[in-house]
C-alpha cells in the first residue's frame, strides 16, 4: 500500500503518469496481486487507535532526540518520555525507532591507550619527588596527554600545566600520537611565558610520566634554547602518574562526547 501511495500520480521523464490501476497490474505480474479497490478502501479507512498512537509517539521520539543532539537511543528516549508523563513501553519505542531507522550514538569499542612505557628507553630521574606544590610559578611544569572522543573520531590532546598556578600554558590537538604533538605543546608553553615577558626559565623542571610515547620524554630534552629563552631540567615519574594524579587543573571538565566543532 505504501508503494502504491508513493508512486501513484508520479510523472516519468518521458511524460508518462502512473495511475493506481497500472501499478496494481505491474505488482500482480511480479507476484503481488493487489486490487485497486483494495487500495482505495485502505486509503479511505480511518486510522486505527494503534496507528494514531504510533504517529504521536514518532513525533515525540523525534522531539526528544532533537533536544538531545540526536544521540539518544531507545532506552533514554523511553526514560525521558515516561519522566515527562507520556507512558509508553520500552519495546514500543524500540519498534518505532527501528522502523524510523534511528539508533543511539555508541562509543567505539576500542579504548585508546596513551601510557605504554618502553622498558628499554632512557628515563630521566624524578626531580620532583612527588612534591607538586612549588612556591612560585615556573618551578615545575607538568606535562601529559589524553584522548577525547569527538563526532569525527578520537583526537589526542597534549598539554603543559604550571604546578603553581594550575594554568595550562600550552596545548595541542592531533589525530595521531606523534612526538610533534607533545613537542608543540611544550613549545607553546615556552612561547606563552616569553610573550608574558618571562625570558629566564633556569631551574624549571619539566615533569612527565614514565613515557606514553617514546618521544614524550625526549620532547622534554629537545631544545635547550628557545629563541633566547633559557630552558629547563627534565624529570619523569612512574608510569601513568602525571597530571591526572598529581596536579589538579584550575578548571575540571567532565569527559564526554564532544563534536569536532565546539562541543556537545
């Protein structure tokens, strides 16, 4: 019936107009006999109570998903509608969403790993000794990187935090875990301080964990001089023990699903 309703009255490229009778005749030739009177009776028959209810719920499902960035699946749509005073069974929501071709957003099954230490790699000494409360800025910089799930996929974020002020001085985003990612974050931190008039960083300790990337520790040792700004000493702690367990940032953000544009 839906096929007939969709194609009846359509005009082809050569100007032919399909009527109900020719469509029924073609369907009968293909093994699906439907009499034109059956179609007309179906079209004139009023909607059943279930069909009216389904039409209402389809509209509500689209509304709930639209208000929640099109990410809700059947379970959350069901919970939301019942919370709003629209009683409906979960199986009904699942049936309608399946018919509408809708599904919820799912996180990827593989979780990225950002801390994989190389036992054979040279590891700088721990100059901080777990004391992350310096008395003034630019004594200890703590560096790490993590991953963020976006609509376009996983991206990696490297950052450098001043342990005194808890301010992120440098950060970079990349789709790959390359050495350049953490190098660029460190370069930006040094550039930020230089822009603020700090040209002397002697005695600064740049602390990382025990090496998620081979280049992460190496990045700390990369340049000893950055455009006239004297650089720092190198320090590393245990595996996976860096910003997440050592230094609390000035602002905390809950991990979630973010869009590639600005969030959400």
